[in-house]
C-alpha cells in the first residue's frame, strides 16, 4: 500500500521547486533591467542643424555644463556666447554678459570648461534661477551658441546653433 502523506509531501516539493526556479529567474531579469536601465533616455548631445557637433556632455550638481563642441562649418567662426537652459521652447535672450570671444577654426574643438573667462557654461532653470540637482539624476536641456563667421562684419546679426543635451548629473 502507498503512503499518501509521502506523496503529498513530494507533490508540494515539486510545486515549490518549479515555481521557485521561475521566481528566481524573474528576480534575476528585474535586477539586470535595473542595472542597465534601458528605459532612460540615451545620454549625449545633438545639434538641431548641420555645422556643429558635440560630445561628452556632463552637468555637475551645481549646474555647470562641460562638453566639447566641434566646428564643422565650412569656415572659421567666432563664438560670442554660450547659454545652457532647461527651457527648450524658445531662443534665450541674448542680453547680458558676453564671454570673451573664442575663435573656432574649421574642425576646431572648443571645450566649454576651457572658454576664456568662463569656467563652465552655467545651466539655468526654465523659470529662471540656477539649476541644482542631486548626483545621478537625469539632466535634459538645451545649449545655445551665438556666433558669427569670421568674414561677417561687426554689425552682422548673430547666428545661432542649438543642441539638445541629455546626461546624468555628477558631483562637482
């Protein structure tokens, strides 16, 4: 005669082992998804028009943006002002202090942490005021470059180039 209590114990163990392995696989998949975070926006920067490229954007927790900008225009340009804002809807006001003009040769590279007279480009909130964030949080904003071609006259209006920037905030 078969002992039914032993059969129930075996069935319970098989049930727990089957669903235990399935539960373990689910936990591992969730852990991997949390580590690689495929649902966050890709980090980087991209100009809206041809002429400039950018690389390696980093925003520190005090709101300073560091990135490399390369001039791919057909001629050299003089950069007069660089503005970083979280407001992506409109061109920022050109009023205020100019940075020291920086000449940027064709295929020349500018590091925003190295602009004469500027430590880094300070990012501002869309409603005004400084942008401050905790390290590890995502920053999404827009960088505006106001420039003239070298052959433009002093009375020629400023040209603009803008780039969308998405990056993680780091500790200053």
